[in-house]
């Protein structure tokens, strides 16, 4: 394990060697186009590329969710930092979100495999272009599990988990909700999650839990709860990096330790004082919540540095 506070600072604290040029990127699918942004380092050359996958809910390619006011731009900042270090990247709006809204016919038709399949298709597309010396998948939060599945399926050159859980999503959801719900609703929540974990739709839904477990989202949850991230991470045979902030209020540092234990060949970086949106923020709830909507707060240097050092350390191939 390496301490994230010092890792890679040389990569991000010196003057940028490259400038970044954003371009439109599109993944064409039978049900609609998935839209993204290709960030190209200039001057152009044979460069590594990273596919950046956003987290859960209505989170867009830049790392911003419409559930929170304002923007934090964490993934946009990561793409910028990579480009300035000579690494290209693609980040994209998942189906049903932002510019890719039309690629999802309805919420009821979405499955977890829809997202992991799209990510794998992006990897294949980037490799087939022949312009990149390596392809790394970077997944943030829920995007970490999506990225694990995609990296394995598409045989990516490397994988990076940012703030990624190790435990099954239903266990984390149960833990989060049960402590906040009255006893009767907590029991109902357990029954609902148990049904979804077994691949069944719950027989009844209390009114108070309708928004979370609405019928249209249940098929997605059933498909999502099948996967245990630590088990999927153990299956990876490419180089892997785990980056986890120590002041993350959504995913605790113990999750990163569990991931690393599942795949001891991976590299673990605990970034001191870094939160879930990859910014340096103390463990104060007011400052934490404000950081989710503050685009002026910079990306933590330890996060960018760890990713840059890892990608540059991968074996590189000649471009066509």
C-alpha cells in the first residue's frame, strides 16, 4: 500500500507538458448513440487513453448529478489532468443521462449489463482506432463495478477504481437506510432488498419507499445486486489500481482494503483528506456537502498523480 498524499505529485505539480483539446465522441448502438467527450493531449502523438466511467444515478460525464445543485466537475478535471500529462481520455453520459438520454428507451429496460456492455464497446472502439498505446478503464463509485466487468470483457490494459465499493450494492443500501428508518420501515426495507437479491420483485412497497424501489427500477436493481465487486475485482488479470479517499462519506476506506485483499496484486492508494468527489475536504458534513457543488475546488493532486503514474507505467504498444 502507498500513501496517496505524496504519490505522483511530481506528475501534477510541474508545468503541464501538453495542452488539452476536447472533441466529441460517439458510441453508436442499435438503440441510440451514447455521447461523450474525447480529451486529446496536444501535440498529437501515440498516447495512452483512459475510459472514464461516472458513478450511479443521474451523474453525467463530468461527474455532476442533477440531484445536487451546481457542479463539482471532478471527472472533467481528471480528464484535463490526464491530458496535460499526455494521456487521452473519453468520458461519456451513460444511457438515459444528459446527451445520451435517447439511448435508453425507458428505465424499466435498463440492466446493469447494459452499462457494462457499453463500457466494453467503448474499449473495443478505442483499441480498433489504432491511435492509442494502451487502454485503461477508470471507474468512479458505481462506475468502478461497471468498469471491472468491462475491463475484463474487453481485455483492457489496465483498470483503476476510484472510490469503488467492495461489497454488494444491496448490503451498502441496507446499511445506509436501516440506520435512518423507523423500525417498521427498516424491516420492510430488509424484506424488499432480500426479494431483489433473490431475483424477485417485492410483493408490496410501503408508500415511503416507493421512490427508491419503484417498479420501473426493480429490474435494474435485480441485475445490479447479482454482482459482488470484490469477487469481480479478484477476476481481473490486468494491472489494477485502487484509489480511495480517507474522508469519503459515501464509500469508506475499508471498502478499498477489501478490494485490495481480493486482488493482492493490485496497487492501493489511500489519498489522505480526499472525499468522494475526489477533492481535498475535511470530514465536516457542511464542507463535504458544499464540495459536491463547488467547481472552483480543484481535483486532489494525489488522485490525478496516482492515475497518471499508473497509466504511464503500463506496457505501451506501437500505434498504427
